[in-house]
């Protein structure tokens, strides 16, 4: 069994590997890390307003507009009017373009599927319970960091 210090190092290496994978995926797709993250949000959650995207990415509204411009020029998203409020812009994924992203992340998905195949259904339930609770904890920690950074 690993000591607390060894667990800390193992977990840090895991987080670093996930981060590096995200950066490599962004680079392979011709995107910056923030664009990659924004595209992930849009592909997972569907259409988002530019304001929602700004809040979720932590960007200013101006920076979010430029980010959407870049994603639109690259063919990953399109802008449409919000059906409930025509004054708002909704950013939607372009489904065919997401196929390119699927191709970029396919090696990682295959390798992680191989890792997950080592576990029993009960162990997988535990792992996915962790993922379910860890993701919002990291988002909350991100917001806390941003609050302290912004002063």
C-alpha cells in the first residue's frame, strides 16, 4: 500500500498526465487550451449563450467573443439567435466538426478503456462515483482560485 506521500505524488502525476493530454488534444485540433475547454463545454452541454460560456470559462465577455470567433472560423461552432430571447447569441456545436475532435481523442479513449477494463463492475462504480464528485469539487476550487487572483 502506498504511503500518503506516495499517494500525493501518484495523484499529481495523474493530474499532470490528464492536463498534458488536454493540451496535446487542443494542439492537435489547432486550438488553444481555453478554446478546447470551451468546445468541450459546448459539446457536452449543448448550446450555451456567450454569457454562460464567459462565466463557465472565467473569461471576460470580450475575450469570450474572440474565443467564439476563433471557434467559429475553425468550423467547430456556429452562432444562432436564442429562441427565447432574440437579443442573445447562442453558441452551438457543429456536429460534423466534433467528429474531428473524436478522432483526436480516440487514442486516449482507447488507452483509458484498456485501464478501466482491469476493474470489476463494483470498482468501476467507485471510480465513477469519485469522478462524479471530484469534477464539481475541482470546478469550485477553480472558482476559489479565480476569486483570489482577481482580488
